[in-house]
C-alpha cells in the first residue's frame, strides 16, 4: 500500500438528477425524481424527504409530494459521463472506472509536477464544475477503501482528505454500514451483538468475526476495519462480469411478467457479450425483495457461452427455484449477470453438437446484433417496456 494519501475516489453527486438540474434551470434547488414507475435517481432535495433510488414511484411521491418527476434522458447522462472521465484522464493516466459516475485515480506520481493530492482533488472538482457543470465529491486517502469511505462522508459536493496518521481515528467511529460488504443482513447480525461501529468490529478480532459471519466475510471485514486494502488502482482491467437489472414496483408480479422481464435482461446481457467478443460460464440471478433484503443465486455452465437461449434457460431455472420465496416476500428488483468471463468469443459448435432450437436462437441473435433490437422482437417481449438501457462504462 502507498505510504501517502495519494488515491482519489471521485463520485458525481446524484448524477442523473444533477444533469437534469444543470440542463433545466427551473429544477435547480427543487426536489427532482428521475423516473416515474421506479426512482432511477433523486436529487438531494428529494433525498432529504426519504426518497431513494429503486424506490417505487408511488411511495416516493407520498414521501415528497412536491417533487418534480422527469423522464430519464440516457443520452445526456452518457455525454456527461464521458466529459467527466476525460477530465479524470487529463488529471492522471491512472484511472479505474467503477461506474459511469465514479472512479478511482492514483495521483502519487504527480506531487512534484502539480502539487499535493488534496490540491489536485480541488482542481479536479473545479474543472468538473466549470467544464461539465456538475458537482462532484472527492475523497483522498492511502487506500481505495478509505478514499471511497471519505467521499461518502464528504457528500454532497465536498472534499475530504484522510491523512495516514489519522486513518483509524477517522474510520473507527463510523457505523458498520460504511464497511464494504456490510448490507442490511450483515449489519443486523452485527447489531444483534451490539456491534455498531467500525471500531467495535476492529476490536472483535478476526477469529470472532469468522465464527460470526463465515471465513470470507469475517476476514474481509477484519482487514477493512484496520484499513488493510492493498489493491492498486487498475487501468484497463476488463470487467469480470456483465449484467443488467430491472427495478419493479411493490405490487404483485405474476410469473409471466417476471419471465418476460428476465428474457429482456438476458437478451441485453448476451448482446453485450457478443459485442465485446466475450463469453461466460456462470449465470447469476439477483433479487431484491419487498423488505429490501437481497438474494443471489447462480449456476455454472459446462462451458463458456454468449448464446441467449443457453443463458436464458439457466436464468429461468434459477428463477423457478426462487419462485416460492418471491411469492411469499414479493420482489422489487430482478437482475441477471454472466460471470467467469473469457476474453475470446464462443466458437460455433459442430452441427452434431447443436441442441434442438439452437439454430433458431442463433438466427434471432444474429439479426438483432446486426440490425438492432427493433428489427426483431421475441414474442414474450411484445407490448412490454424493457426499461431504460442504463449508461455504462465500455465493456
């Protein structure tokens, strides 16, 4: 790990909503919700009333009746993201994008050229504000983990430097939810044992955390609670998985509706795989239930694939196993991803290796890849809104 606080975590504030407020002056200083049926983003004025991303639109409007609801403009968000990332790359060549609105930057080699990291962070924030018109928060620390925590604490529109000699004094009073990997379930387990702060996690010891949370999670949280994070900023690393998700309202969702949504998500993911000349072996289904808890199920195939029919078959099997739990608890988000990616496209199978129906699946994929999704639509998707195609980093 670096001996100095040279890693920046830069995170645009309420990104989609901020772009809307930038482009439409009447929205500035007012509560803004992007997306109607499900909240895609909320301005800080709306967040102050309890509105959160992925919340149902009816609930959001009950919490904040004066909110202005606007439809998403994905092309505007993509353009803004590209402009901000250009500023990142002008700041340092060592940029690791996490999503369209956040990245890590390593500025350790720039001190003699352009000054200390905190000054670099301040100039970056000023450049984003002046050139792109958006607020951005930056955390500066010795590790990636702590830089991300610092930016979270400094939001909105802030800058926070955590000096190496003040790391644990800053980190330990924070709530356990600030640790990466601590979601509602893990937080509840810790709080049941009256463990509420990062410092209390650190004082437990690794063995106690392992016995409480399991080997992987226990070791992970013990390391983070002591700010042990040796990961460098990685440039040009290809993503380990590709996925898509669809947020749902809180109402009942019959199996036919969920199956149609699943088919649309799988179609979107496999098109991305083929466009990037990649294939994958592990199909993962992500669920968020009506009580906001989450679950993940996965299946590993015998060989890597980018075939829509194969991935959809595996995803449908996972959805069937989750059916009773969905019926009992309700579902508000459905997601599909393909992991264990290979950097080579799938080789076409020999004729005698093909499954029945594979030729039709391949033909549908070929037409849609070449002529676009409007050229040919799967019957299960007719008349259904597939949801917005979210901006994303290059695959």
